[in-house]
C-alpha cells in the first residue's frame, strides 16, 4: 500500500505527474467532480491546523468524496490512551484514505505501518510536512516555470520548521540549485538535513544570520514562522520570535521576479504591506495546496485500486 510519509517517497517523475494532474484539475474541475464518489477521507488532526486540514477536506469534497474528521487530540480515544497503531487499524475499517497530523515525529509512519489504506503525512512534529512541499512545488512551478538553477533562501526557524526540511529535500533533487539558509544561531537547519542532504549531495549552501545582505541574489525567499509550540521555554521563543520581519523596505534590493513564499500561518515574519507586492505568492500557495492534495488523493486511491 503506497502512502506519503516523506516527500522522498515520491520520485521526481511522480512529482511531475502530480503537477500535471493539478494543472488539469485547475483547467477542468468538472472532469474530476465525481472522481472519488462513494469514498471517504479520514482527516485526523491531533494538532492545530487551518490550511492543511481544510484543504484536504475541500479537496476530497471537490472530488465528489466525503470526509470523517478528528480535530484535536482531546476529541478521540487518543485522549484515553489509545495508541497510534490501534487508531490506524480502527480508522481503516471506516474510510478509504487517511490524512494525519500529529505532534510526534514518526506518527504518520506508524499509522502507515498499521493501516490497511493509504496514509498521508499532514505534518509529524518537527520532522516533515510533505503535502506543504507539494503546495510549495506547484507554486514554484507556476511562478518560475522550472525547479532547477534557482537560488533558494529559507529564512526563520530552520530547526523546527518541518516544511523547510521537506522543501530542501525536494529541491535538492534538481540540478543547479543553491540554498541560502538564514536563521538565528539557535534555529539553524538540523545536522541531519545539512549533512545527509546538502553535504552528501554536494549541494552548494551558505548559512547566515543576515537576510538583507543576501536578498539581491535570491530567486525564491521562503519565510517561516518561529515555531512556538516546539520550544522548551517561553523566554527563548520571545527572544527569537521577531528575528526576521520582511518589510517593503527590505525588498528594495530584491530581484524583480523574486517569489516570496511562506507556508503560513504568518505571525509577524512578513509585514501585511508586503501582501500587495506582486512577488508575494503565499496566498496563491494556499490555493495550490488544495489542488496538489486533490492530485495526491487521486494518485493514492488509484494505486490502491479504489478508483480507476
Ligand atoms: N501550512 C500549514 O501547515 O498550515 P496549517 O498549520 O494551518 O495547516
């Protein structure tokens, strides 16, 4: 049973196929309106979410399917101590595909090991968030028309920001890309990403604390929020939370065709005034996430033999 736990579960060819499907859904939504008729998505969110949960649910409805949800750890038998494995076995009895978000790294993997239906990782702790990367990739594709020979700045909480880890993994597979890793010292990219991905593949990267000095060279600027929920103490969070605030003024030296991405939610990292800049792509990214989740649901249900 194929599931999506890590972005690297998809080959480059499969990513191309998902992008082609998403583009077709955008162009011909009526063609897909009954594609999942009679099928159900289990939307299991044990951690807060607006975009990921709602876009999965909207995606399934737009494909003609239905949704059963758990929202919040306190509303399911997880609150009584039920294991992730038993939850997976139980949910497999009622639905056809699972999207799960969980605060523990590895929870989606355990779900996939125990479920009898496809499982999609909708974010597991600080580990990864592959469907956000699908949204990011469609946005990069639509804005830049390519995935290679790009200088990609990622800025903010690179330690706990799981979307950054998945994005670096994904973009490291294309030729000629360079990364500029912009973060406070305490929130640098974990060594398993730096050593096992960037260094192992020989991908050029620089680390800096200074966003403004690198701004002119960037093709993509991927801003992230400092992840308050993953800090061990509030003092550190308060000290670091406003390390980077992107303003209209700071964009003066940026390329005219820079694409500004952010997985959202935004707290304070991008001034609201930047939203009016044509280079701001983060709300397009939100919509692209729904189309890519539709494409992914279709692919996994096809591979599971549930649809043609
Ligand atoms: N980008 C993202 O995962 O947003 P939510 O936490 O609102 O789902």
